[in-house]
């Protein structure tokens, strides 16, 4: 018989570990240099602009966080990346758009203003309705997505599931485009929530607008995030979700209806995305079939950044990404055109340097 | 009997929704146009197809509904009564949905409300066609009746065929027939006969030589694109089909190849004007190296991450190319023009015929490469990693190095395709490198037959060739892809031409 | 006789659970050594440490004197250790002969360049590979089934194919994880005979996890008993059979007193009769 071959020399695998930290340090140094240049040397922007950036970052971050939670919930329970999640958010945004449009055409005349419409007459009710519609549409979409496309493939290899998800994403995007047209639609808010309206604050001599829509989105995001956390940690359903995420078979042996829990998870993740979609429509004002694509990828980045499978991680990642994206181009002295590059670069960097994310990934060891 | 009505209800509702959605996206018009095409009648643009074609289209949909509803049940006995009940209820429910929508939109038409503000794909003419040119009430009743009775007909037909022939389903018969023809005993024995093979190769070579000269520059362009997509498909197949690692941002490597080549040969922005072949080689090399660099940190993470990182990488490249920041290096959003055409011994052969030959040669080379890799020790290692990476490692395969090799080779092939694409168009810009390219390639590999070289040929022809022939479906192409991906993963994940393992034991006797 | 494989104070700890607790096992070459113990005793975990899937927290593992703990699995395989699995893990979508050819991977050298250029090396190795694989198929009794998809083979054939794949590596140490699981007495007998022939004809050292005690007692040259991750006994079959601690591990701690009571009562009845 042949003699044993000598121990293989330390190959790329050994080097890989140091490569990771090395890349991280390089990236960190680069960032520090850019920050120094932009903040200390150039000093292009005053404090008021920074506040404006930070604010819009937080608002954006709230929406990203809600979508990111959706990704993380589905990943935790099925170990798949739901590529169609961005489209689910887009459907919610459309729901809001159509609700507002419909309400705009219902006349609600008063003595003072004879041509008043319902939307402006009852703004709060309209917004509630819009959320109801948007959330229902998205939740339903999530439910059917799971039922039709993912459930039959529960036992299939991951590659097949991923491709189905991609197919679903393409399908929904193009369905929306064919149904509603490729033009971006202008969402007309009720007068009370006009995009330009809000409180004005003076920061270092300049006015900074804190818009009503912005604050509304931020507060609502926070409420929903807290609500979800309570749901997952304190309720029976939340316990079931965590059990299924840890070990599907054992959970079912313990009497958990796994199919039902997975369905509900998709409904919840869809609902959150729908809420984010409605907020997007109200705050950003433009909707079309492509609206979900970029926020979808960015929210996924946020989920990975926080540690995929980890719900507080998704929340943290979302908020962080929103702020970085808003503040980043100015802070790093990069062209604003490249702001999307920031999100993608973060994704690539995080996966290279710390793939388990900030708060750590919940992995189950592969058993032999 | 109740179960039959239930089945009919479910099938009918599904098909009803499908028909309604088709109407809402304007596919009813396109469908009618396609039916007309079958009869050799082309519909000039801006006019509606003939009502009879639309009626025929609806009859086809109805028949299909009935066939599905009447499928052999597992719980009940398969009687004609059951089949017909299922069929007619399916037809009725789908007809009901269609009728309601037709009635509503007919009402819109009468009130002169144009739905196009919110639903741009529906025109008043398409509504009229949907109602067979009648009033709302009559039209909706007509479509209800049409769908109901054609479903009934479909159900009876399928039941009749089933009880007499044992024919299971039309759809599976169609997909199996392609594989059946290719795998039939006669075909395989024919392929193994040495002389038959030589003759076939000669015929094939003759076709390849003559066709580009005769069919005109339009078809050269179309099939040139098909050829480039075949190369892309073969490349993606290495990392995704064989090694099993999904890559979504494949276009990134395409871009690296195209831009490296272009920047080295175009007069601006750098005026390097390198030789075509040198630049081509450098483009391929650059792409391969970029694959290597991406793979190094990512390939020992879980499979899903590679997919996402390549997506991010592709988008980063595209955005940076489009931005003004890099314009000094990469010519920015306007793109690079006057890229060199190929030259052979100083003589430039840039005509579309000559370029077609070049593409054909490239396709042959890459196919040869792929074929040799497929059944080699390296290829088997890739497939083993795909099937069970843990066990592959335990049998002595260095999975990381193997996957890295697969990714680099895939990237290099994409680079080749990119350089050829840029050279042919003599132009490349950031919009040539959008994510859509990646999605196209994924679709063609999956649908054609994942891991299987003939399957990729089929996929490329279907993906790029068919839309040229079926011009009408242009706007629906992506929607159909999405549906196709979902449906195929469910029904036939191995693709239309599934890969087949070689018969090594049987042939070993012959060689020894 | 040199030591084939030796674990020195190896421990594998998963968070709060110590699956393998300072286990010392010495296996000289060309014997059949069995590792037995109740379910959950840590047998497969020990295998996984040897094959490189796990890195032990403490201790060393030496293969012919060379430390292998912490090495990646492919390096361990290349050094000449092959294994089979409790739940058969074949490459289902490959043919039987292809499975065996994958097993040969570390022994050949042809790379992608060789494949593309169809060099001499590639062609020679391919030929040799197929010939050897066909011979291995015959050796395990699967001649003629080489072109069937592995997942279409019957259970017993799959087990044998897995062993053939392991043998394709020309290993010096073979780890067999419950090779007779799911077999009837006839098949078990054949498998036992087969494992013996591996030791005698091919000179391989075999480390065996088994639950079928008849097999274990029949073919083992040495038996190591684990319970809750700790080694509780080691020795020849006869010694293990009568080892009180081993019996208690399998049948529970009261078995000794129960057995004594039973024997006492039996004697009483016998005395009462006479």
C-alpha cells in the first residue's frame, strides 16, 4: 500500500482567515480616510444638513427594518431567501396608491368647501384605510406565494427554491408592469399629510423640516417593530415560530402545525412589508412596478448585516443601513449618484469580513 | 359527485383568474393575434385581431380548463358523468368570473370612462373584443357560454382519450416527446455508428458555412445573439449547473470581459488600440481573475451567499459604470464606441457574415471545452459537490479549490461572450450590462436543461430565437419567463432536456 | 505491528454537552476494531473527529504516527482514511460506477487542463479509473449494475456501493458506520464475511460501529465500549461479554441486582422441585 502522503501544506484555507480580517482593516482605513477628508478637511455641509440627512436616514431605515424583518423571518423558518419579498412590498405600495385614488373621487362636500373629496375631508380615516388595504394585499400576496410556489418544494434542494423565488419575483414585477403600466405613479396624499408640511426646527441658523409623513412613518415603524418583537417573544404563535425555526421535525412532534406556522410567518412578513410599502408611497410619493426591487435588495443587505435569522439584528441592520445610505455619500465625499453602491458595497464587505452579521447568525450545525 | 364539482370549482376559479388577468394585461388581444398567426393571418399593428380568432383563443382556454378539471381523480371512480360534471362546473365558474369582469368593463365603456389611466393595457377596443362586439349583457353571457361549453368539450375529449388510449396529459406528452426523440434507441445507435457520425458532421458543417451567407444580416444578428447566449449559458452551467452554486450576478463577468476588451481597443478614452485577439484574450483573462477574486472570500460560506454577492457586485459595476465618477476611465454613461472588429492577418473581417463565423467557431470551442470538462475527473468532482458537499469533501475533494476553479472558468467564459458582444455591436455601455442579462441566462439554463449541454442550446434558441418569431409576445416575455421558472421548478426541475449520466460500464468493454 | 490509528485523550464538546470525553483508543493495523455502546454514546462523533469533520476540543488523533486532528476532511481522506455512513449517503443522481470513480479522486492527478487538452495523462487515468471501478463493482458483487443511478439501487446494493466507493480510495483505514443496519440475517452473514475479507485480503484496518452484537462478537479483534462519551471497557470479545459495566450500560444499572435475584429464585425453584 502507498505510504501516507505528508500533511498538506497550509493552503488558501488557512490564509483565508487572515485575508478576511485584512480586508476588513483595509476597508476600515479607507472609510476613515474618506470621512476625514469630507468632515474635517472639506467641511462642505453645515450641521443643519447633517440633521436633515440623519432624519431622512432614520425614516428610510425604519422602512428597511420592516422589510428586513420579513426576510429574516422567512430565512429563519425555511432557510431560503425570499427574493419576491421586495415585490410584496411593492404591492402594498400600490394598494395605498389605489386607495388614495379611489378616495379622491368620492365627493364629501361641506358647506365651506363644496368640492371637497373624501381623502382630504377625512385624512386620518383615509390613511387607516390605506394601511388596511396595503397590509391586506401584501399579506395575501405573501400567503399565496408560499402556498403556490414554495410549499410544494419544501423538500427540494435549495437551488430549486431559490430559482422559484427568482421566478416569482420576475413574475410579480412584470405582472405589475403589465397591469399598471411602467410609468411611475404620483401618490397624492391627503392635504393634512402633504409632503412638504411639517414642523420646522432651526439648527445652526438654518431651518430643518421635520415632515409629518416622516415622523409618522418613523413612529409607526417603531410601533410595528415593538409589536413584532412582543409577538415573537411572548405569544404562543411566536413560540411556535421559534420552535419551527430551530427544528422543524421536533416542533411537529411536539404538536406544532408546521404548515400553519409557516403560512402565518409569510403572512406576517408580508404584512410588515405591506406597511413599509404604504409608508413608502406616502413618504416618497412615487410608485411603480420597480419600486420594490432596490429596497428589497437593500433590506436583505440589512438583514445580513444584522445577522440573518436574527430579528433584532434585522431591525438594527435596517436602521443602520438607512442612516448610512442617507449620510454616507456626503460623509464619504462620494457622488450622490453612487448612493446605491454604498448598500451593495456594505453587503459585499459584510459577507467578506463578518458573514455572521453584527448580532450573529443563528446556524444549526449540519448533522452527519 | 360533490368532489367533482369541487374540483371543477377550484380549476374554474384558477382559470377564471388567469383569463381575467390576461384580459387586464392585454394578453387576450395578443393571444388572438397568435391564433391568427397560426392560420397565417398577421394582424397589422394598431388594429384588433379578428373576433373569430379571439373566440378560438377563448375556446382553447376553455378546453384546457375542462381537460384539467376532468383529470383522473384519486378518490372517486373515473366515470364519464364525473368527468363531465367537473368539466362543466369548471367552465361555468371560469365563465362566471370572465363574464363579471366583462360586464363591469363593458359598463365602463358605455359610460365612456377610459380605463387606461389606471390600467394602461386595456383599451376600449380590447373590451369590445372581449364582449364579442356586443352590449355588456349579451357579451358577458356569450363569454360565459363559450367558456362553459368549451370546458365541457375539453372534459369529454380528455375522458374519451383517456378511456381509450391511457393518454395521461397533453402537456407531459409534449415535454417527453422531445427527450424521447433524442434518447430513442435508433437515435443512440445511429449516433454511435462512426460513419453516420462523420456524415452528420459534414452536413452540419456545410449548413454552418452556407447559412450565414444566405439568410441576410437580420438573421445573422439574431442567431449571433443566440450564439453569444449559448456561450453564456455554457459558462453559467459550469458553476450553477454542475457545481450547483447559484450565481445571480453573472452579468458582472460579462461586463468585465466586455469593458476590458473595449477599453483596450477603442480610440477613446484610452487610445490603446491593441490587437483584437490580444484584447480578446486579456478580456477573458480579466474576467476569469475577477471570478477568482470574488470566489476567494465567499466560496466557503453557504451557497446562497455567493448568489447575493454576485448580485451586489454586478449592480456595483453597473452603477459605477453609469456614474460620472469613473468616466475618465470607463467612458461613463455614454459608453464606448468604435470598438475594434476582428482582424485576421491584417485584413479586417467585420462583415456580419464573417462575424457570424467567428461566433460559430467560439460556440464550437466552448462547447468542446464544456464537453471535455463534463465527464472528466474535475467535472465529476463538481457534480459530487453539487449532490452532497460534505461527502464529496470526505472522499478527498478540496471543495473550496474546486468551486473556485468552477467560478473562475465560468467567469472567463462570460468574459469571452462579453468581448464578442462588444466587438459585434462595436459599442458597449452600462445599459448592456443590466441584471436582465443574468436573468436571461439563468432562465435559459434552467428551462433548457440544467447541467446538460444540448439543453442549453435548446434554451438559448427558445429564449432568444423564439421571441423573434413570436414578435407579438415581446412585452410579455419576462412575465412568461417568471411563470416558466415557477412552473418548471415544480413540474420538471431538471429542464426540458434533462442531463443523463454516461454509460461507462457498458462502454468499458468496447474500449478494452 | 505499527499502530494504525490512535486517539489520545480526545474530547469533543458541543456547548454544554460533552459528546466524547477524553477517549483513548489504540488500534494496531490490519485488525477489525469495533466501537460499541448505547445510542448517543458518542460513537459517530468519535468517527467524525477521526475523519476530520469535527475538530476535538482536547486531545490528539494520530494516523500512523502523524497528527490529523483538525485537518480538513479532504486532507484526511487523501491520507488514506475512508468512511461509510449510518444513513447511506451516496451520490444519488450519479451512476454506481461514477460513485466509485469519485471515491478514487485523491489517487489521480488529471486536472482541468488535462481534461480540456485531452492529454496522455487524462486518457490513461480515465482508462485505469474505469477498469479499477469495474473490478471494484465485481468485488462487492455489483457487476452489471454500474450504469444504474445510485438512488435506484436496492438497499443492500447501496450499502455495498458505499463500501466500494470507500475502497476506491485504497484506504489503509476504513471507518464503517453500522454497515449491517437494516439487513436480514443472511445479508448480515454475507456482510460479516465480506468485512473479514477486507482485513485478510486487502490488509485494511477496519474501525466498526455496530449494534448487532452477534456481528461484533463474531468478527472483532478488539472492542471498545463507550457510554455517555466515556470509554468504559476495552478488550477482546469474550472479556467484553462478561464485563459487568458494559452489561449495565446497555440494560440499566439494576440489571446486576435483578440478575442476581433472578438467579436466586431460579435456584430456589430448582431446589423446591427436587
